[in-house]
C-alpha cells in the first residue's frame, strides 16, 4: 500500500462525470477515480473548509465512528474490478479493529474529515501518460485510465467561489427534480 492524497478534483469532459485524482505522497504516480456529484461536492466542501449548518452524510459517518468509540485509522483503496473501485475503512475500537467495505469516494470524504491517511494498492497507481493494457486479473484492458489535460477541467475554487456556487444551486441542478 502507498499513501496518497487528494491532488485535484475535476470533471471528465468526455463522460461529464467527476474524477478525484489521488497522488502518491512521495512520487508522481496517480490514481484517478470517477465519482458521483454528491461525493465530489462533499470532498470539495471539506478541502475548502466550508462550514455547514447541518451535517452532511460524511459528517454523520464521522460522528457515528467517534460516537461509537471508534477511530478511523486508515482507508485502503484495494482494487478495481469491472470498472468499479473498492475500498476499506479500518476503524479501531476498544475491542479490536473493524474493517468495513466502502466506496472509495465515501471513504475519501470521511478520511478527510477524520484526518486519516488514505492508502492505495500499489498496482492501482499509474504514471501520467502511461497506458495500462491489462486489468488486475490479467484479462483485457484496464478501466484505470490516466487523466489527460484535454479531457479534464479543474474544479479548483476558493472557499468564497464555492459558497457562491452552492448558494446559486437550484433543485433541478441535481438532475432528479423537475421544476
């Protein structure tokens, strides 16, 4: 396992989905993970330290972990299979360590709130510009594709820009509501 951190959050223009790019702590390799809008916004809010009046789901997860006497020790991003990424949250309690299966996007959002390290399996990391020909089973093409500058548009915002963006959101911006 290699320690990684959130390097950037972007929008994949070809699929119009969000991508969180994790970068290894002491190197150049990255791990792009395609995530949902809600998780992207939650990660962005935490990175920019935007205060919230009410807890979001990932804030609730942190409160539950701590309230039940636990401590998030680390998050492991373990594998990708058929385009789906897998992660584990390692929670220490008085009675031992509990490992919980979780989506990487949720795990990253909770780890950021808890100050826990994020680790990725060595085999998932790629050097930007390299192509991967085989997946983790050695069959076919990998679903892990390095980010390309012409496909990614960076979503880096100041805290003030993020507050303005969130203040101007309408229910129909979330896609499932009709005006």
